[in-house]
C-alpha cells in the first residue's frame, strides 16, 4: 500500500492515511496496533513539540485502549 510506504519514508500525510486505513480495515486487515503506530509516527514527525490532530488521535488510542493496554500517562504525553 502506498500510504504505508509513504509513512515508512517519514511522510506525515502518508502516516495519517495509513493509520486511517489500518483503523478501518480499508484494503488491508484492520489493525488498531498498526494504526496507533502510524498515527504516533505522524505526531512525532509533525513537530518536536507534540501538537496537532495526529497527536490528539495518538492520545485517544492510548486512552481508549485501542491497539494496546490503556495507559493514561502515554495518553497524556500526546494531549
């Protein structure tokens, strides 16, 4: 998938789209853990200071225990 490859090449938009595809299972198997990894990468690439929609989404993955066990501290790092 092109978005997954774009994410591996550190393209923010590719990471966001790959996360959506993994989250929804669009054309690939649904996988919340991979979706969380992609959206975290988008957040990390966006800015050294965590901000923006990708970071909020990453926090929600941790808060809602999607793709990993619930971790309030990790969620707080992304909010």
